[in-house]
C-alpha cells in the first residue's frame, strides 16, 4: 500500500525513516490532520465562556488576535486537505495531496476488501457532505484564497461547525490509518487536540500571572500614594 502511505507520510527524512518505529512524515496528511485537531482543541478551549470573557476583556490586543489566527490556520488547513484530487484539466491535471486523492486510490486498490472500501466511502462521504453543505468550495474560491469583490462586500460566510468537521476528518483518518498502517494509529496525530488544549492551558497560566502582576503593581502604587498623602 505504498501509494497510500506516501499520501499519509509525505516527505520523510531518510535518517528519521531509518530509525522510526512508525513513520509519520513531515508534509503528508498525517501532520495536516494533526494540525487540524490541534487548532480545533485550542479554539474550543479558548472559547470557554468564562475564560473568553475574562481574557478578551483584559487582554484585547493579544487574546482576540491569537483566537483569530488559530481560526485562520484551521480554515486554511481544512481547505487544503479537502481540495480536489487534481489541479487542471479533469482527469489529466497534477495530483493534489488531499483526502479526495487518497479516497480515489483507496477505492481502486484491489488488495483492499469490499467491506473496508464501503466503510471508507461512508466516512469520506460524511466529510464531503459537510463540505458541500457549508459551501466550502465557494468560500475557498471567492472569500479565502481569491478575494472576489462582490462576495467580500457581503456579510462573512459562516464556516459551519469546525469541531464537527474536525471529528469527521479524524474518524476517516483513524480508519484508513488502521487499514494502511495496522492497528494503533499514531497518537501524535489522534491526540493532537489535547496538545491544543495544553497550549491554551499554558496561555491561561501566563494570562493569570500577568493579571496578578498588574494587581501587585497597582496595590504597590496605591500604597505609595497613601504614604505620600500622609506626608
């Protein structure tokens, strides 16, 4: 299944490949699905109501931009891996490193059972249906990678439920990864949402530490004012 593994792995440094127990690669769907899960985990943690209200109110110059940056990263990664299997003339263009291309190759592989193919097709169609329902292709072409004037003069297009779309991609990945690589897909990929949450945990600690420092300096300043007023 090398023709499927290459899409999951992308480029892999020869030295790392030599010593790797399970090759992850540096540019394939493995790392891109990981990024998707990481961004989703971070965004959901940052959107928790109490933390969002506090951080957005007290740190508007940093918290808001970080949240928007994560949203943009998620959208870009999702649009890239859900792009069409080829670029150019239908059936003759250059292949794109996408879920759709993997789906085509998976369905055409004669070594894979019909049951596995049906399962993969069901999981792929769930992603594709969400992609179409949220007009992601139109959004990609008119509001994200190409700024169509008429489109961008209108109210912003809602991207839909990014957590749902992330979960659909992850469910597909878990299945095809187990078929191609055997059971126990890389936790590096499937547990990436937890890494995103840990990032926000670290960010939260820095925010609270800064808030405490501000309060300490404020109390110190007020104390000096009181002492000077007595004099």
